[in-house]
């Protein structure tokens, strides 16, 4: 719950937006932005990727994690 509340305060282009965090009937919920698309796993395996493209995607994910 604390982790979700902390991320709800974060604003970064590489992090999904969290709108609300709460509990209902002893279960925690996180209401977040819907991001249409595929997973990173899918992207990596859908077709061969050049290493600069892979590096660009992973660096962006790393910047989101660092935020």
C-alpha cells in the first residue's frame, strides 16, 4: 500500500500514472492509467531487434525505475 501511494506521487514519462490507491474488503487496489500495447517480452520476441533499439528501450525503462 505504501509503495503504491509513493508511486502515485510520481510523474515521469516512463512510469504508468497511478490515479488512486485504496483498500476494499481487506484487499488493496491500484487504479492506474491504461496503456494500450504489448508487453516488453512480446516486443523482444515479435521480431529480431537491433541492439541499439533494445538498448534504447531498456534505458528508458531504467530511467523510469530510477525515478
